[in-house]
């Protein structure tokens, strides 16, 4: 048993008034109460007014995408083949550690090569390496000749990288079921292009019955789906067919928002990638990137007010979006600066909303509440007053607990040892 005492508390929705004590038993939060002012016991930690909150969750994460450049992507090179599989797993282990070191205690995969998500989750559960709670993703699922199929047709690989391609209902059913057998707990499909970037916009990748087949195969195995999609008509089609997560969704409008609310769809707008393109003055000959960026600034407050479950997460890889401690937290002030959104709104995207995707009921995370999984962080400061705190984690991030076990401790003097941890047997 461990009690974290005398802390400000953001519970996944709002900052509670006054100071609180949070008691942890095993891997669960046992109680949340007003600070009682009593002397602490041996396993109690006085946080002296620091802020305790749920660990953040990145809901669009490519752990092995660390050496692939935007130029290579535009040239049609094969993502997931830039290094041997063992080296790419090493990159994923490093990225998982960078997440923990930023205060992110979980991630939902958005596709990987070589089934790395599922294997990394296994290694963490077996205490071979430290890392966050993971909902493993499949490879990218696409179709022959689509936006992600290599335009260098003479360089097709016998062994795939991040992308797998199949055509027709039966082939896609088989492919999805194979990915689930290999450990995927969410299936990523390429319905169309994702962001509005040159050369990757306006083309349908999959027929309607192919998208429906993927959803059918996944739901039949109790697995979620996510769609890489940009255009409005295909966003609406994906929602109608039962896709759980819309990735990017640059052309989202009020009609799409209403459909997401009705269906309970999650949305990962991944604005940091578009912001990176604009900041780096990437080519935008028809202005599509700028229009998409402006549209997201307009739509995100509307979607939040309507009740869409918006999530954090983006295409971190290298260059301007590196897999480094502090890097993932750049999304917080980016979204927090949008008129109509508050710091509490954005923190809730990365905690309460994200927890609902990371683990399946009855398990809960992303909340500080009795019965929730004890995935928690402590920061020195008020994240509602300064959303940049976790961009300086070595200064501000003092404790990280995953599944009730301490994996980072920067409180002087150390009150408890940092121990290995194993996840309980819940989805995600």
C-alpha cells in the first residue's frame, strides 16, 4: 500500500479544490480523500502541494518510426524497412522510455512494422524492459496501388515493412484476423490519404465493402479499428461503418462532428504534424495544408463543446518531431493556445478520453478515482497554469507510476525504490 499525500489533484476532468490524499493498493487506486493533515506512515509520501494527475496517453504512436524522413515518405520509400527488425525494436524500446520520461504512462499504437507493438507489450509485461501500458496496433492495412503502396513498383519487398496490402473482402478478412492472432488490439486501415499534403489527397484507397469487411473482422474478435482519413465523405463513411478512431480528419466539419458524437467515435487530429509542415515552410502548391490547418483550428473547439472524444498523439519520428523526452508534451500548449479550448480541456483529452481507448471496460485508466488503474504522475507546478511543464520533464516530472509501481522517482530524498513492474491482464 502507498499513499500520496498533500497534493493538488487533477482527476482527469478538472483540478479539484483543496489538497488531497490518494491511497494505492496493488495496481489500483483505493481511495481519494481530502488531505487529513495527519503525520505520514512509513509508506506515505508527502507531495508538499505538488500536482498529481493521471499519466498521459499518446493515442497515435509509431514506436519504431524514428529514422524515416518526410522526404523519404514523399519519395514513396517503404516505411518500416529503413533498418533491420531488431534495430527497429531497439528504437521502439527507446521511444517507450521517452514516453515514460515525459509523463506518458500509456500509448495506443497507430501501426508498426514487424508486430513490434505486440512484442514490446509482451516484453514489458514480462519485465524484460520498462515501458508504458500499450494497446498494440496492427501494420497499416491498405490496398494494392494506394497512397501508401510504393510508387517504386520495381522495388517491392518480399518481407513487408509497416504496410500490408490486400484486395477484396475475403483477403482483408483473412489479413485482419492474422494481425489479431499476432497480437493487434486495434487495426489501422488506410481509407484515404490522411493529412492534406501534396500528392496524398483526394484518392479513395478502399472500397466501401472493403472497409466494412475490416470492421466486421475486427469487431468479431473484440478488437477496435482506426482509419487514416482526410476527406469529409470518407470520414462520414468510416463513422457510419463503425470505425472507432478517426486519424487526422482534416476535412472534419459540423456534420462530421455530429456523426462522431452520435457514434461515440474518437478523433486524433494530430495537429503537430501539420504545424511542423507550416513552420518548416513545406511545399503547399494549392494551399491544401494551410486550409486544413485553419479548419482544424476552427473545428476543434466546436468538436470539444459537442462532446467528441478528442485525443492526443501524432506522427513522431525524427527531425522536428523527435522521439525524445519532453517532445510529446508539445501538443499540450499547441492545442491549449486555440481559442475556445482551456488547459483542463486539453489535459482531459490526454487522460480521461485516452484512458477510455487504452483499456477496455471494466478496467479504467486516465482517471484518479477509486477502482481505476494506478497510472499516475506527479509534477512540480500547476499544469493548468503552464501547459509547457512536461516539455521540461527532468525539471518538473517528479514521480511516474505505471500499474501501481514506481518507475520514475525524482523526489529528494527518494522515499521509495523504483521497481520493475508488470501489467495486469487487461486489454491495453
